[in-house]
C-alpha cells in the first residue's frame, strides 16, 4: 500500500487508513525534481529523496540521491526511457512511477538513429552595438594570443627530464623581473621513439607537438631532442610557418654535450628570449579572434542541465561575433550525434563526424569494449547511467550554432564558427588536442570536481552544482549550480561565463593558473604499435 500525508501531515495510505508511527514529506514535484521535456519519463532529483516522499501525484518508492533520475511515468521492460526528449536507454525491468532509475533498471539502447543533415541549421544573428574586444598579444602572423609563455617542446621522452631541469630554473621569483612573461613550461610526454614514423600514432604525436610549437600563446620556443629518436627535433619545425617575432632555439642533447651542458645552454637561450617577450604588450582585439575549447570531465546528473547548456550559450555568443569554438570528446557525442548532424553546414561535414564515430566503434571493439563503457564510476555516482544520457548532456556545450567543420585530433583549426575535433573522452588527452589545434581559452565543466589546467592556455572551470562548488571553491571559477538552485538561469550564467572568457583572455588568472597547474596535463594521444 502506498502511503502519503493528509491534512496537516498525518500519515495515511490512499484508502484513508492512518499510520501514526510514520512521517513522510510532501512537496510539489517541481520543488524536488526537474522534468526537462514534457514527454520525458524521468526527472532529475534536485535534493536527496527518501522512500515515501510524496511529490504531488508521485510517491518515491526508493531513495533517490541528488542528481539521479526519478521515474515520473511507468516504463515497461524493453521500452525506451526518455530524458531531454530523447532515449537514454531501455528499461531492463518494469519501472514504476516513483522508482529510482539507474544502472539496476536501465541499459543501453542500441537502436539505429535516423540521420538528417543540415535540417536544423541556425544562423545566429549578429549582435547589435559596439564590437566586443579582449586585450591580447598580437603576433606578427596576425593571430592573437591570450598568454605569453616560453614553451619547451620535447621531441622524445628521453629529453623530458632535461626539459624539466631547464624549466625549473625559472620557477619562483626569478621571473619577477619579467612581469609580462607568464612562465616557462616544459611540455614533456611518454613517446617520440619506438614508433613507425609514417604510422597514425607517430603522425598524431608530431602534429600535437607542432601545434604547441606554433601556438599563439607560446611567445618563445625551445625545441629539445636527444638525437637518436624516431621523431628528430628538427622535424617538429620543418615546414612550420612560425611568426617572425617568435624566437626559436633547437638543442639536441647528444650534440650539445649531455644533460648538464644542455641545461646550461637551454637556460641561456631562454634568458636571451625573456627581455623581448617581456617587452610585448596587450592591445584590444575583436573577440572574433578567440578560439574557445569546450570540454567536460567528472560529469554528473546536472552537467547537461546547468554548466553545459550555459557554456553552449556562451559559445553561441562568441560564434555570433565571428569567433570560434571547438567541441570534442567523440565517445561522448555517441548517441547524440544525430543532433549535431542536423546542424551540419553540409553532408560532407556531417559525414566526417560519422566516419570518426565508425572508427571509434572499431577501436573500442578491438580493445574488448563498447562505446557504452565510457561513463566512469564517478559519472555513475553522480547520476549518469548510459553513454546516451552522458552524450545528450555533453553536446549541450556546443550551443545551437551550425556545425561548420570537423577536425582530426590536434589538427589546426582554421574555420570560424562552431567546430568539432575528434578526441578521446579522457580529459588531459582531449584538452591537449584542443590546445594543439589552437584553442586560446578553454572552459571545462565538472560535476564531481576536476582540477585540470592546460598550459599555455588558461582553463576556466565551471561547477555544475553548488555542493561541488562550495566543497572545492578554491578550484572552481564559476558556479553554474545556481541554475538548479533557482537563483540564476542558463542564459544569465551563459552571459556571465562569456564575460569571464573575455576577462581571462585579457589576462585575468584562473584558479588553475594561480595554482600553477597545466604542465602535467600535457598528454598527447598515443596510438599504434611501439617497437
């Protein structure tokens, strides 16, 4: 018998019998649950719900943690379960109204989705008023940087320790004499040798390293190799059209005389660069010159409701002004790709996305997995169940603008507008690809609490819920949880985030920069055999 409350809260069952020993809570459904679309079968709990809680006509039959799903409609076994107006999986058993919907009763929906190309294209209106600007560093090739770093790009893992020894000489107060230099960053990695130079894996590594060498946030460059690696140091520069005002030095440890001699030479080379880099000054540039990387990690049940759509709105505000944004994490658009295809400017652009998804299906199968293996234990603890649900929330970061191009991992992004880059869902690898492609600002949304930085590009971290923001205030730049709290809207937080992007692009430090994070998160995607 289902029990509720009557009158002043006296416990009763629906036949009118009294149960004076039992106390229940009565609320309107909207006070405790967000139902995102009128035809959704589930809503998202905005507070912890105990069994027996009465929410209008819905009685909670099982405890539902905050951020998890509550059934607001009965769903028979085998039928699709809808959230965001889309299927997020199929019921693996009968689901009753008031049930907790999660891994115990919701599984993957493998049905093929109908693909349409370009049927929902939206041309964003050009905003009225004066052109919005940020204060950036203009490079001689016409691009604009948001930071002034000296980058040490290593061709091989064997030169990593030497690179760190050089960078360590510029830590602490030594750069106080150069206030317009943001730092010296050693970009070290675990590969560069043992690869077939013409293989896909070697080409990805080379493309990533060259992307960082050519990045507009890198004002000075030291390329450091060992001397016998598969990817020699000079190949990272061959054919690159680097700006004339970017000083570049190449050192090879075996030719320079070993580690100690190379450290001395590297320090001297950077010391010679610093006065010229410090002499550079910020000047106004239209926001159309910004390249915004969109990423998420440690997602939860609120990600697709608060931070991600707010970031999508900020992305639209930038794209409407002629700027560029890049969505990524291919495994985390699986199941929502049909929404992106409807926004593609052409069938060929949409097909590029489908081709990358087909590649991923084969890649995961070869590793003994499936695309639905993506949601992590943290994602599931936060209320996400299937990759379909995760992806539907993840694509919200891309706003509503038309999809103008799809890029390979770490490929240089040249199109203006909303774009997509093929990356894994693993946060450091994904963001490394975005930065290599040219992202000059990154916004990273998180529900569980990520602490990612990504030198030489600033990373703005946005909490999806107020509890995480309050628990990790010193690691978060913005709280999007206010949307669920009822004190802000997706639009208002999106506008606030857009203004924060401009401020950070103009030099305001993010919390990850205050903590000097971002060197260890340089993680190029490694593919292929190592011999």
